[in-house]
């Protein structure tokens, strides 16, 4: 699922140069996008490619995103009861 650049994530988690963005889609479910920021020629760029040293940060960010989605889905269900 491609996210529009005009939409903003409902939550974002950053570990150094690694970012996980959480998006709510039209059906109310959540999707995530992963990106790595880097600097080249005095400009910030982003990539969806990760190196070995990015993996621990990526793992931590993804686990935190999972907990956030799980908790927020649970809160949403409870508010509808």
C-alpha cells in the first residue's frame, strides 16, 4: 500500500537513522513503512534498504510498532463496546 505524501502517519518510531511510520488505512487497520535516513552530498535522503548495522535498530523499532498497533487496536475495540 502506498501512502500519500499529504497524509501523515498516526505514529512514528525512530531509532537513530531508522524510522518506522504507522499508518491507518481506509478500513481502520494499520500498515507500516520502514525507512533509513542517510546524508549524501550535504542532503538528507531516505532508503528502504538496510545494512547489517541497521538491523538491531530496525528490529527494536518494528517490535515497538507492533506493541503500539496492538495496544491502539485494543483501545479502539474497547471504546466501541
